[in-house]
């Protein structure tokens, strides 16, 4: 259609998404996801909140310095210190954006900020103007806009645009809006703010009532030109608008909305799986677009219809979002080039050294398993990428385990540390897993207070790799470790050592100040 609009996709997986409890990521993981988002075709990557911590600053700085193909954005409150810090992190980006925010609703003004409406407007103008002094691309968000009085919201937005904002983002910060409500908010701005044509209207919808995607669609229909979203819908509380859902809704119903995006939809499933693997937040089977059941049919009537004409029960092709018709199997006779091609198709970007390490692990796994699936490859790649930022304080040399219903578990373990081997034998605990924890604790001297322990299958079959995730509380800080092996006890030990190494790395690293 000649008058079709292109909606900008602003991805905040690395900022709002990382605020999901338990979803923190290290620097290599953030770099991998940032590159995957570029491959996906997002317009803007919100890389973090630079003032929040030294780690956030470093991540934004590294992404800004090394990632090309999308605007790189950093979040800042409306104060000089935040904005200066954001620019320091962003200034090496080819296309930097500073995103400043300030709460505007009556409840936030009264109880959080204790500021008058005039003071809010004055602070917003000052913050936007300072950011505009650093770069041309400035986004302003009136936090809790969906609950802000319409007259005051229009006043703040007009002032922010006049001060230099090129994008005005309207957040439904607490997921309070409904589609008709959100549509009215955007229509009000379009019709009542005299300089609204000088900025792009954006929306940032939370999913507390399960309406984030619906509210974003209503905003687009009313005139919004940018949608803020996250992969798999992760984020604060109930999460954010899910990128894969909003993108496919706009593309599938282009006949109604007459808009589209730049997203390469074939990358949706690989990117979803990457984020799920990195964060440990699994996608539910019936999740729209990227869930395992999204294109699965079991009912006889559905199967009959699919055999005659797929469109009878599928409004999208699985290939269009990144699902393959068949799961091609790699085996022990496959070469390095085939593995590299499969890793790239799954969304992983590795150095030659990382790929070689994965290839060696792949060959070892191929000798243990008859068939190797995409999930196996993803697990190996993810384990290698995550480990590249950690000092390898401790590594597993050997493990012997015995247990039974009428006997105490016994674990003999040898770990390597600083070129030396250390061994322990433990015959205590409630089963071999508990005994493994005791053995690692005894050898490393690191107190292991396990807060969460999860085991899942990386692939299908009796010889599937087991992926173990553990959360260890060390001096009030939670450290997550992950391990992968066809042996569940071994994968548990690898997960524990992953957490121990993170503790050692964090303890040894100098503390920076912002």
C-alpha cells in the first residue's frame, strides 16, 4: 500500500528485560544478545541504565563501541548526573540516543517526587535540553503517563518537544491501561499537542493485566510510530509487550493496520531461544509465535485440515518466524563447517577460538549420543559464550558417584585450581546431588547456600543433555550457575562450579564507583 507506515521497534530486553528477577546477564551475554537484535532488525537497542551500576555502564559502553546496525540507547533520569553518565557510555556509538524519564502522574508527583506540576515541567525541560546538548536523538518519557491527567500530559509533552525531544514515549508503567484507554491517550496527544509532528510518538506497555500487546496495537492505530518491547515479553513484574507478538500481529494483520516493521521475522525463534537460554527464563509451550506448541497440531480435525491446506488452521507459516519444518540432525561424522553454519543459524556469533572449543565438545557429545539436536548445539554454544568472561578458578577433572536406597551416597571429586589438583571424598548428604554440593564446598572453601535448583532436558530422548541451573546466595548476593551434560550429577557439579567461579571473579574484581 502506498501510504503504509513503518513502525520503529525499540527493544529494551537488555534494560527493562534484565530487570526481571533472576534475569541478570554478564557482558559477553549482553554483547551476544545485542548482535542478535541487530540481526533481527530492531531499530533501537536500549542497552542499559548507565548510572545504575559499573556493570551497566560497562555494558552500554561496550555495546555502543562495538555494535553497529541499530541506534544504541541509554536510560537516564532527568538530572545532570544521570544524563552525563549516559552520554559518557554512549558517545562512541554511531547512532546514540539518550532516553530521559520523569514521573508525571499525580500519585508519583505527590508520593515519590514531592514536586508540583510546574516543577515537573521545569525539570523535564532542563533534562531534555541537557541531553540534546550531547546528541540529536533524544527520547523523553513521562513515567506513568497512562495515569497522568490528560491536560498535564499534553503540557509536559509539548514542553519536552520544544526543548529538543525527537521521540516522546508514553509508558503504561504499571500495566493499568486498556486498549480503548491507551488509544484515547495517544489520540489526545495527536490532536491537542501543537508541535507533536516534530517528534515520533512511542509507547511502552507493561503486561500486568495481560494487555501489553493489545494496548500497543491500539496506540499504533491511534498514531504511535514506535513500540518499545522485549524478546519473550520479559521485564518488570508481569513483563513488557512481547516483540515477537507485536511484530507478527502487525505483519499478519497488515490488511487492517496498514503498517509494518523492519524486523527479519525468520530470526524471531532463534533470538527467543537465545534470550531464554541466557536468562534461564523458559518460554511456555503455548506461548504465541515462539512457543513449542505455536505450530503444533494434535486434534484429528486440525490435522486433516492442515494436510489439505495449511492456512485452514495456521495464519502464519512456521518458517516465517524461524521454525524449521524438520529438525536436521548433526552427528559424529559432521565437520566443523557444518557446526559453524548451524550455530550461526541458531543466532550465535563466536570467535574462532570459541567455535573450536564448541566443536571439540560437540565431538565428545556425538560419541555419547546417537543424534544431536539444535537444543544440544545451543546448550554448547551458550556454555562457551557465558564462560568467556569468567576467570576459570575451578574446573572439574574427575567425578565418581555411587548411591542406593539403603546406603549413604559417596562422591569422589577432583578439581583443578591454579594448575594444581585438589580432591575430596564425601559420604554424607541426602542423595548424590547433596553430596556433590558438600564436595565442592569442601574443596573450594566457598560456602554454598543454594536458593534454587532446576533440572531440565535440553533436547528430547533418554540420552538428552541435562541442563542444571543453580542459584547460590553468597554474602547476600545471588550468583547463578549453569551446567550441561548427559550425566545429571556431572551437570550439577558444572553448574555449581560456574557459580563458584562467578563468586571468585566478582570477589577479585575491583569495585568501581559511578
